């Protein structure tokens, strides 16, 4: 199988892009020098800093309650373009928990506009 590693934390296999911004090596806490290969059971992730390998489940989970009752939403990635103007330069899929993120999810369902980042760029 073909895999591509990007230092930005994104893994690509053929035409599928996996955003892995929340992946951390359980052995050494590395977040960037990682690669992943899709298997039938999930994603096999390898840390090139300490040579640890582990499986990541493909089913998204809530990072607070570990529940699987989540819904996909689009989140904006923004950068400053001129002065104080912010521009959406990309989007990413995030998973909102129907229990923990119920208010955010309700607003998203009505607006269907990309969610803004938790922190906006300041410089």
C-alpha cells in the first residue's frame, strides 16, 4: 500500500487524506515525526523518533467522554491576510459529540457555516 508522510501531521494514502492533528506517540509524546498506513482494522501509526507502532481506530470518538456518538462538522483554518483581516485558507473535518458539544452542534446545524478556530491568529 502507498503512504505519504507530511510533517504537518497529515497522512495521505492514495486519494484519502487523514488529518491527524490529535495524534501523539504513547511512548515519547512525538506529534510530528509520525506516519500511518490504513489497514482493515484502522490506521497503523509509526513513530520515527522512538520506533513505536500502534493501531488507531478509524471510528471518531469524543476526546472528553470517549463516546462514539459524534457528528462531523467543518472547521475553518484561518490566517491573517492583510491588517486585521482573516481569511479561511482551508477547512478540516472535526467530530462534535452529541452530548459534550450539544450547543455548538445545534448552532452548526442551523448555520452550516464552518466553525471558527478556538484561537485566532494574532500576528
